[in-house]
C-alpha cells in the first residue's frame, strides 16, 4: 500500500475510545462550518454554541474555518471570537471534542499543548475515534480519507501534516503564514473539481462496511450532505453529518441512539431517526 493511501482498519485499531459522562442531556454533532466564508458568518455559529447548554458533549467534525493554522500568532479576530465561544461553553461544564478535518493544520498533540495555546478542546482527534455512551459505541472521523480516488488530496494531506512543514510555519512570521493560508484556501477551492463534484458513494459504502463492525453507528462530515448510509447485515448505519456552512444544521444524539436534526433557521427542528 502506498504511504499516502489510508488504511481504514489500522485507523480504527488505533482510534482512541472516549466516554461520555453519564447524566441527562445530549451529544451534539457539528461539521464543516467553513467560518470566514461570506456564506458562513461567525455570528449565527456563535449564537448556536450558546444554545447547547444541555450537552453532555459537543463534537465538531472538522473544517471549522476556511483554513485554520492552529497556532495563536496566526489567528484573526473572528477566530478568537469563535474559540472564546467554545471556551465559554466549556467553562459551563460542557466538554468539547474536535476531530481534525482537511482544513486544520498544526493542532496541539496533547492536553498540555492545548492549554499552552489556549485551544479550548478537551479532546483533539487526528484520524478517528470511538465514542462510548452507556452501552452504545459510535465511530467518528472527518471523512476526507474516505475517497481513495482523490489521490491528489491524499498525497497533499500526508505532506502538509509532516513535522518539517510544522517547524517551518512555527518560525514563520504571522503575516506571511496568513498570506499562504489565503492562497491555500483559494487553491483548495479550485483543485480536483472533477473529483469533488462526483459524490463517491461507492467509496463511502466500502468504508462503512469496513469500519462499522462492533459499532452502533458511524458519523462523518466532509461531504456536505445530509444522508444515512445502510450497511448490509447490521442495523448500524453511517450518518453523514449535514454541513453547517450551507444548512445550519446540528445533529442531536440522545442516550438511546435517537438522532434529531436541529436547524438554526426559522424552520422547526425535525426528528430524523
């Protein structure tokens, strides 16, 4: 296997297991807000965070900003405001888990680094994790490693997350790194258009069949869809978490496995499973 080709089985073998503390409330799942885009202002997202006070855990499944270089010297005012919103939620007693997407770079590798950089997440997951809530277990990953046909992205992903690149950015002036990030965002928007417009349903089903054994469900973001993928010979399903960027939807999971889609727009919430 090529070094840039994802090994789904190995990813799940190495996935940490994170438990939800018992008690009343819900797990909330949010994905792909791409904040900073004109279609995704920070205000509604900030307000949404303030309404999740009954959470046992908030899970963000990657791609929080258009591009996020997660070293404080690279943050702009809007990034600091959103991170302050997460911190306020955390200070109220709600733990937060962040699953790294394809638009995040250089996140802390451990709790000590997170405290030092003032990154307000209790858990930072590279790759995948398993969430345990009572007697139920759910897999979670961002989703950008699912489409094995997107070779260009997979190669870039491996290269951009290397230690050498991180060291170079660590010593780089903030103004220069922010300029590179803006150019990177424009490049990402234009690259691999022919791959991006093709929804890789075959790859998604193959991924689900590979990883869902022993789980009660699997959640992924990345695809900017609102879909449920059935898996043969099991009741467990793969759930694509709708993107906040265009849909303003958050999924609410209760302790019995019921999923409710909450739309933070004039529409009422709607139970979906």
